[in-house]
């Protein structure tokens, strides 16, 4: 048993003999684990769709030895088995967090994890991102946060329910901000330094981190940020968000005049409507469907986050950001076919380009030419589609974020993860989410087994996790086994004359200048028209139509 006395109250956790192994390599430490600590009051009933309220202090010792409830969600059929997804969800008690620490004394760097799941699924539990080994092996405090998902976290409602719901489309992000305030207030009781907080996440979790970088209320709550396959551009205008709300109401069997019914509708009904909306969105895109996103032009996000970052918001925060080489492979290999899909995969690229190009056929040819130069051979249709999805959804938004911070006082670092999964005969390549078990030293977890197949290089996990932890401590991602990691700079920087130096994370890591630069140049030459098009829900009534295939964001 382990006790921690926080300003909010005493919590009781467990002490584990953390093997901290990466394929048998011992770390030789124990870890104190506290699960399901509430950081906010219930977001249910009268608080549904409203900002979180800080948790009230409690008396006695609160039992934190078992996982807390996750946010209400539908099952994700594409994820491997995980204890984190087998638990019950509960709207009433989902705003909780987990803490792993080597000891309750001291002042260690703190790493706050935000899980992914397309803003629809996920939790702070599960073996893939269990923080015990990372904390024990590298002497850091790891915190993992649950936050509201789907409609409960992102539905835009002020025009229908009144000004107190002005930030309902950012409820999930406000949850994460409240968790960060909890960390600032309480983490010293767990051996953490509240002045050395790193916010990190993957996929939707990284998008949350990127969005928070552009939210004024986040300033001062974290010193560093890590985006793994994320973006600061996953937002919508209020007008777009209103259209999504109307579509969601229709899925609930309601019209705008009856929107107040949402406040008391059983969560099961909300999830059923969410599932219908998600299925419609999935049928209308070749990429990842993202029916729920926060709205800009609101008190919490007054302007697009990337614009705010470019103007200097959170300029003092150190940033580490990168992507996996084949981010789009899941969508290419596993998306169910539709009768309306063009048989040639390359034609799908042209359909998506038609939404933001005056010459989609010509741009498809130019993009194929840039990819051929990158690959050293003419791409197949599958390679063209995968590269386009990877660029549109992840790689180019990451590049734009790094370049938006060109004048920041905080340091910026870039990576590209290229180790290829042996799953599906190697078809997935360096797929989305593959890097997570490397960061958390969980290569042998049940959740990682499908992708790693026991063949992942243990050294790479040691190097990556050490670099992440070093970055959290000092702002520099250094690790024995990795070459010196230069800061990301524009061309002409003295320390790396090629410009845009990027760490290539593989069994034999190296630094490259502007990897896949021809593709970056293609996107940059087209400016804003080639930024990903947001979902237009009027087209969802006709899944598979040409107009419905433009959303790849």
C-alpha cells in the first residue's frame, strides 16, 4: 500500500515491483500506482455539456487501487483487446486520472498523457500506455487523463441552449486544462515538480495538445509539449459545428426546438446517435472520420489555434513533434469497400483533391511525380493514396505547426518514426500508433503484440523513452544510442545547413534534413487551398458520392 497526502485529500494506491523490462532488460525499481483519482466533479446531470468544476476536497483516504471509469463511448472495433476498453464507462465519474511515480518524495519531471481515439474512444487505462515502466525506468512521474468524448465533449450548443454553453464544443479540452490545474496543485505530493510538466499525446490526444497550445487559458500550465501524430488544426468554425449539431439532433430524433432534451437524454441514446453519425461520416471519407471537433470563435478558442501559435501564444513552451511514416495505412488496408469507390485507388486521391484544387487531375500527377522522386520509383495507387492520407491528416499539419513556431523562444524538435510493423505481411508499414509501445516501454504488452509480433527492436524503445523523458526534464531529447538531435530550423541554420533537421527513429537512427521534402514542397506551393477539408454533413446523406469524399482531416 502507498499513501499520498494531497491538498485535495489522501489517496491510497499500490506499490508494484515494476519489472520495467524491455524484452528482459531490468530497470530495478518499484513504482507507486494511483488509479482513478478524480480531478473534477461530476460532468453529468446539471453539468452536462458545461465546463468542469474542480473536485471538492474529501475526508479520509480515498481508495485509488483500481481503474476509474472511462468516458461514455461505443466500442472501437479496430482496437486490439485491452483492459482499458473492457471496463464500464460512467458519465458521472469519468473525469479521473492515473499517476505512476517512483516515489512520493523528490521533485521529478512530470509527463501528462492524453490518449487518442478520434475524440470518440479511449481511456487512461490499458497496457499499451501503462506508465509504470516509463516512470520506474527513467525516474519521472507519469499522469494519464480521462476526458469527455464524442457529443458530451464536443457538441456545439450555445445557439440552442444559451450563452452558458458557449464552450460546450470544447468541454473535453477544458477537462484536460482542469486536469493540468490539478497537477499543478497536487503533483508535488507524488514526487513531481509542478514547474516541469510536459503534456504529451498521440493522434486525437496529440490534436488536443496542439489545440491547447493555441488556447489562451493553457498558458503557464505546462512547460513542454510532445505531439505524436497530431495537429493544431483539428477545429471547425461555429457554422460548421452548428451543422453537425443539427445532424446529431436528427440522429437523436429531435429538431432544434427540442435541443434541451439532450440535457436529460439517457447516455445510451446519445451513444446510439453518435454511432449513427460516425457511421455516416466513415462512409463519406477515405481517411479517418472525425465527426466531433472543437469550434473556433468561442471564448475558449477565440481564433484558430495555429494562428494563435503563429502570433506567439505559448512561445516559451518547448515542442517535440513528429509522425510515423505510413500514417494512412490503416485507412488504405482496413477501410471497408463501398460500391461507389473508384476501383483505382489513385482515383480516390483525385476525388479528394477536387475539394480544394482547380486542377485535380494535374495536381494528382504532380503529387505522384513528387512521391516517385521520394520513393525512387513510380508509386502504385495504394502508395499514392496512403501517402496523401498521411500528408493531409498528420505530416503536413505537423510541419505547419513547427514552422508556425519559427520565432518561438521555446525549442522545437522534429522526428519521423520509420520502423515497420511485420503485421499483415508488412502491409501496414510504420503505421499510426505503432510508436506508442516504444515510448512507454510496452513492446510485450497484449495490446502491442499484433503490431510488433515480438520483432520490435528493444534498443529503439529504450532510446525513444529515454529521449522523451530527457525532453521532459531539460527540453532536449537526448539519449544514449541516438545521434545528437538538432533543433528544427529553417534552411540555412548553421547547426544543420540542410534545414528542417529531423530525427529518423528506426533500428539505426539518424538525422536527415527535410525528409520527404518534395512532398512538403508540393503542399507548401499550394498554400491554404490544400489544407484538409472538414466534414460537410449535408453530404453524409449520400455516402460515397464524389462530394462526400473530400474530408481527410
